[in-house]
């Protein structure tokens, strides 16, 4: 039985025979009695095993089981509500399936995150990554569950594409070993699944992607990686207000359910990683989302322009991370959807508002991260889109299939992109994207 | 309200005012009355809309709405159990949000699948792809739900890697535009997430990946694509028998739940795509999985060797697709797990059986497809693994981190890889992998 299940049903399992299989996280004691903490990955909590010489156990062997060793232990489970732990297993049989060599790097506590980044194949066996990666996994599973529940179709947007999405020129190039144009033309790793998701929303209604995306950006910030996962919902017949509501509802549902499932992980994260984390998340879940017009954000930023490195604040600028953080962290003190950005700083496909200056876009800014989500209502007027593409110098031929959606029944659509690792950072409180993904890829760095 | 919900609750919604938003799939009638079928993507079924001139509707406008046009229709919903359709919406307001241009390619029925492959951004609006892609999506969502329910962690194996997995040399190469070694070394698109999943299983217990994988194979068969999705569970402490049980349980659960959710899609697929499909699937779900030793398979194949193109059948050969299909389709007449393959035709990481000749591997062969799943118990003896790697001429340095798992507590592990598109083919009955993924990528072919 898993330790998770043993601990859950402990009251009814008192004095039953049990077998556990897991890895040692602590082993202390003397020649007569040893206390061994075992974690089997099913839950954040360890199970305490007590090995007594009087039980005819070979305590010299038990003593040899080092941190990280895999063990199979049989014994009697005791419910010990009065003790430090709620349960303990009194060992009757103790097998070391595989010990760790003496150079196992995780034998001491307090290893820095930077050092842990050098051993991504092992670091998930620390408390920090045991909590972060479990929360990450549940966030992903809850996102799928949420959209399944709402009837959304998981749209299989392609990874390898012949067009580079937003035209930012930061796409990786893909070819076979011979570099002989395997696909008969230049192929790149997609920077977004949105365009293809729009095609599927035009017929299926509500769809979403959940897939890796890639940027060959030579960026070394805490918030950028070359490989990351995106969730990109797209909803036909939705306008800007509706897609903001959909994003907010998804986030609140997914975060709520994840917190419910991981009390121990969040207790750990609150205590050792991000004090105030639980209050921050509960405050977001419990409140109506603040929506602010970009023009109003500019006015607020102008009032305190002295505090920024970027002091030249006027209608038309792209918000810097420091601006976004100020608005979320200090002005709103929580997540905020900023809407109706100037069209010249946004992508070609966004719905052009009647003012001729702005587009029906939104960015969801959150404390500690800045932009967590970017989305928009889409421009569905064929002629307006073509004009905009030409204005921006984007090659029309590559995107003709996308433009054609507007000739073939796509009347209204809206969607957003959620940077999944940024969500993991927001929810766990870890501050570096390299700690929110198992095997991070950044410029000059490709481990394992 | 979605059409799915309207139809589900039709009995209680009789004579209520409703609004639907969807796309026209048929529009026939005369100047006094028109019958318009509308699909909104929420369900395979269309809703029949009746537009009558007597309702003060502009039937000339209604007449102009072509196949594929997006429409917003308000009216009174009627429960019509005695009619051809169970429901109809008597229109009171009819808005064409966006019509289709006259060159919309899906106006006639019976377009060949080959022609449809040229318009992957539109073909999901045919019945065939509406059914296939909805089933595909539900299969994916049910896989996540199944593993979430079992407590498995979604392991974020990387896509871009520095090692090419099974050493088959069929990996795509990735770099930035300048081809300047963005990562400081050669980078490839992973052909498997297994090695990294093993690292995560060694600590988390049960994990799985669900991610795109890539092969730069110059293969033009119906079963191969350059980009496809894989599900790769990995379970610590599991042996061969246990991992076969886990694979079988997953398949049966996921297929059962998908069938339950898509009665209409399976009725369509049975009728128009793959007669016998439902019986085939029910037969698999209802029976105990057959397990056959590779050596016994060879004996059976030898008895009928004349019927194969590959007639030279002896212990040691890699099974050809024709062999696999014979065993599944004619000998077993259903899915079969073939176990204990000769070690020389299998990957280096598989557990070496005591006979010195075979490994604890299995392939799950299914009728119509051949190999659906490949898996194995992993060799966890460090020295045996190193010897095998050297025998096979694989570079040890690249894999040292993987070998080190065996020095750091990995005592036993087993896992498998499910080709997700092959599962879609098996469950929907479509025979070409290009019809099981939205935007297929094959040699020389990169559309959109």
C-alpha cells in the first residue's frame, strides 16, 4: 500500500501488517533501535519506521541503509496520534533493494538551489522539489480536468511548424542530421499553438492546447527559458470580457483544487519557500478580479514615475516588468487584467477597437511574476487583418491558411496563453523558472 | 447554452427560449420554410433549426447562409420525440455572424481523406474528423484523469535533449537561426521521455509523461509520422508482469470511459469508418489480456511461415509488421502482450533475464495496428548496464547521469511507451496516422 493511503486510513489500519516500498530520507538511532524515515513519492510526508534489535532484525544492516536507498519494509502499522508522527511502522523485515553510493549528492541538508540545478535528475528527492514538482503535476492534471469538465477539446497544435507565429524571429530551426531540409522547407519549433487552436475553435467552439513551446531568446532572466509549456485556450463566439472571465475562472478553479490536494506541500512552501504564499493565493481566489484599462494604468504609473528605471511613461509604451510588478504588487495588491493596449505594441491578430488606437487585448499581471497570461479577442475582419499584416511587414503567404479562417465562418473568437511554468512559480512561490520545470533549458545550458 | 446541454436536458427545456451559436452543416427548404442543421462543436449531433416565413423572419437572408457559416439563432426549443430529430429550435431571430466564401472546400460530401489532408485547418468540420478528433481529445483527457486518480506524477521530461535516447540516430537537430550552438553543444529533439521519467520514478514512484516526440525517419508508412505524442509511464518497484498489468488496466479504463462519453461518435465510426469497431473494442475490454512468450510466438509463426513475405522465422528475428498482425489478428484475435524478446534486438536498458538470451520486455500488439505499446522492466544493475552499453557501442559519457540512477537508489523500475496516435487509430478505426493527428508532419510535408 502507498504511504499516502496508509496515512489516510491510519485509524482503521492500526495494528495491521503492511509492506512499504520507498526511499530512505533519514536513518538515526543506535544498536538497539533505529528510526528510519521513508518516503515513497505518493505523498510529501514520510512514514516513520522503527527497527528494534529485539524483533530479530539485523540492525547492522539497517544502519547501512543510506539516505536515498530504496528499501522494502514489512511490519506492523501503529496509529500513534499522541506521538510526533501520526503513524509508525514497526519493522519485522527490512530489505535494502538498492543502496546509494557514498557520493550521493543529497545526503546533507541546505544545498543551494544553484547547486541543485546541476543535478536535475536527483533534485526532486529534496523537500523543495518534492513539493514543487508535485504541485506542478497537479496543476497540469487539474487544467485538463477543468477543460474536460467544460467540454473543451484538447487541440493538438503542431510543434514543428512552417511559420513562426508572431513573427518575432526567435524560433529554433529544426532539421535532420544531414541538414537537407527533411520537410522540404525550413522548419521551426512553434512559439505558439494559438493560430492552429483558432482553426480548431472555428468548428469545435471551445478548445485548448497544453504543449511545449520554444523561444531561441538569448535571455538569462529568472522568468525566461528556451523550452516551456503553454496552455492556450481559444473560444469561438467569445469577446474580450468573456475570455477574461474564462481565464479567471480557470485559474481560480485549478488553484483551489490544487491547494485542497496538497496541504502538506503548501505548509512546507509557506514555511520554507514563500512566507505569505497561502494568504496570497486565498486572497486571489476569494476576490473579484480587478480589470484596468491600459490608459488608466499609464496614468497611475505617471504619478509615481520617479521610482522606476523606465521613467518615460506615456500612452504607447510597452510596460516594463517593473511597471507590471508595481501595478500588481503595490497598486492593486493582487492579480489584475490590463486591457485595451495600444495596437502598435501588440500582435497583428488582435481585435481592433473602434478608437483606431487600441486592441481588445489583455495581460493578466500577478504579484511576484508580472505577466502570467496574455490574451485577446481576435480580429475576424479579413481585410483589416491583411492591412495590419502588411503594415507590420509580415509575410502574408505563410499565413494565408490562417487568414482564410475568416473567409470560412470564423466570425468571433478569443483566447489566451498561460505560461505554465509561470503559473507553477506563482502557486509555489519559487522565484526562478529553472526551479519550476524538471530539466530547464536556457542559453548555453543543456544538461541531460 | 451548448447544443450538447440542450439535447441532454431536452425534456425539461421544452418550449423554452434558447440561443445557440454554431456553424451551419445543412440548409434546405423553400421560400416559406427552411430547415437548417447547426453544429456548435459541443457534441457530434446537429440541432435542427426551423425558420418559417410566418415568424417574420427574412428567409432570403436565411437562404444565404452557406455550409460552414457561423450563426447566432434565437428561438423556441421544442421537444419532438416523435420526429426524426429529438429536438428542434423554431427560429425567431437569425443572425449570420460570418458567412463562408464560395470557395469553402467542405460544401460537398464524400471528399477523399487524401484531399482533406491538404486542408488540416478545415477538415475537423467534417463528420469523420469531428468524431476522430473528439475521441482523440477525450482519450487524452482520460489518460490524465486515470493517472491523476492513481496518484501518478506528470513528469515533465524535456523535449530538447543532449542525448538521443535509444541511440537510433534518428533525432532532429535543433539550433537557433544563426546555427551557432545556442545551447553550447549539439541539441536534438528527444525521441523518448523515458530516461528522464526513470529519474523521476526514482523518488516519486509512479510517474508518466504525455508529450510530443520526434523521429527524423524517412518513412512513408501509414503508421509513422515525424511528430507524434507518446505516453510514457514509469513505475518504481514494478517488474514486467506488473507493468503489463498497469498498461492493460490503463487502456481498458481509458477506452471504456471514452466510449461512454461518445455514443454518437462511435455509432458514426462503426457505420462509416470501421464496421465491427464496437465489437472489437468491447471484446478487448471484456477479456483477460493474452500474454505470449516471444519464443512461443516464433513457434506459431513458423507453422505458417509460407504466408509471410518474411519467411525466415527463427528465434532472434525482429518481428515484422506482418508477423505482429498475424499474431494479433488471426492467432489471438485480439490484443496480445509478447514478452521476453531476444536481448540483441532490444534497447540497452532492458532487464536481462537469467537465461542470458532474453530481456524482460513486452510489446502490446493489437489488430489493425501491430505494435501499440512497447515496454520493459529496466536493468538496474550498474555493471550489467555499462557492459551492455559498451557492447552496443553507445557513448557512456552522455548517459552517465542515467547510469548514476542505479548508484543512487534505483533498485527496480518498469515502464512503457504508448504511441498516442496509434491508440487513436485503434480506438477510432482510422487507418492512417495522418488522420489521427490534427496537423501531421511527414518527410517532405509541412503544411501550416
